[in-house]
């Protein structure tokens, strides 16, 4: 049984693997209460691990936090197993509805026999007219069943950016000893080498409309083929690193370095130490796999981070200027609508061939002051 396997994760000290398994389980994902509880515990675990790795928390405090999380997860598993047992017991025995049905059938049979005998030989004509709809209700879909989202006004250039001053030597969320402790090949040390340089950073990821206007102005091929204006406010994707770099140069900006991106995602000098960009609750700050989407959503639909930057966790991952580990690759940060929530953390890093665009990678622009 899956419940036994989950409990074995706790015994083995594999809390992270347990949370990942829970977030893939239908009984958790289909229940808002259990899903939110699991995500909150996941955020607590990531925050505690990060603070311990950065020396902001003692080993004893971290272990105490993990023990509390494991206790909460154990209670959650007990609830899930109890709910499953209740459902199985309900299916195993007939309820009151079945007994009522068994008593009703003979009564209906007698009633139909009497009605047929009393109406034999009589010709009846029945006229049916549909009942008019209630006042104020017209045919067609219920207006309350649809939602219209007002997308933010997004323009190109420095005017659509947030001004920040990046100090010299600010580290990203991870460090070499953090990566070694995690054994995570996707975490590595990054350090900024800027001397008090002021930047303006795009509040939003570059949109389909912005990139389309760029293609029209320069004669560049639009990667999506057909143009759908209904996608205007969604982030541009299917663009290679080279495409993104060309757009940035056209509007007078550039792609952020990995160090800049990590620092900005964590809230810069206004950081509150959240697990994700803008908060510890990944559902509030970003679109990711838990939402079961088939494409990214319009930019700016979730909570901004401390600097007023949107979608730095989720929606689409973002190209950075830095080269990746393998030749011909570049750094990608932020996670996307199709990723699990660990990829949304500011310290997570991935790599992609610079000449290849994908359905999950977009970009944003920074401008040097």
C-alpha cells in the first residue's frame, strides 16, 4: 500500500521525497485542504534547509523543524488512510438509498398496473410546453461560470522596468557547501561582481505581443507561426537564447546574469527569505505543474516579489546570459508551468542548448543605468 511506503519515507529520513510523492497522489491533489497542507510543509522544509545551509540556523533547530514537519506529515497520512477506509466501507454495504429503492419497486409496479387498467381504451392527448426561463436568465452559458482576467499594461523598454541597485558581491541563494550538502547537481555557487551598479528590470516576462512587434519591425521570423492575438498577454516562448538576446539588444537592454537573476528573484535588498520568489506558498506566487495547465498564463497573474517583479517563480523559465556547464548551453532559471515546485526556487538552475527554444522557456530584460 502507498500509505506504508509513505511512512517508510519518514523512517528513512526522506522527507523531501515524501512530499514529492504526496504532491503526485490524486487523493492529495484533488483535496484543497490536503494539498495546501502539503505545500505549506514543503515551504517550511525548504526555508529551514536553506537557513541551515547558509548558517542562519543551527543544526539542532533545523532537526527540530524537520521533526515537526514529519509529525504533521504522519498525521496527514493517517487522515488520507482513514478517508480511504471510510470510502471502501461505504461501497461495501448498501445504504439507506438501496433499501428505499427495493421497497419502492413493488409499490411502483402495483401503481402502474392500476393506472393501465383504469385508462384502458381511453384516448389521451398530451400537450407539453417548455417552461419559460426564470426572469433575467437567457439561453447560453452561465455568465458566472467564466472569468475575465484583466492583463496588465505591458510595454517595452526601461519605462516598464523596476529600478534597483545591485551591491557588489551579493551571493545567490546557494553556495558551494549548500550544493554539496544537498547533493544537487542543479545548485551551484553564484556571486555577483557588480560595483553598486543600478539596473532597471522588467516587471514582467516579455510577452507574445512585444515579441511580435519586434519581429514585424525587424523582419525576423515569428517562432509560433500563426499569430493568435488571444495570446498577446502571455509570456513569449519557443525562443532560443539567441532570439532572446537579439530582442534585448533591440530594446536597448540585455539578459540578466545568473547571479543578478537569483538576487532579484529573492527580493534583492528587500528580501524576506522566502522559499520562492514572492512567498513561501508556491500556489500564490507562480504557475506550476500542480495547476495542471497545458500552457503558460498571462503575465502578472500571481503575487509579485519584494521588488515588484512578477512570475520569477513559474509560468515560464527564463534565459540568463551565463554559459552552462556543457558547451553551447546557457543557464535557465525560475521553473515553468510544467515543472514541479522545487524548480521554482531561486537557487535552482537548469541548462539548455542556446540555439533551441522550448514551450517552457521565455525571458525578461534588464537595462543598465
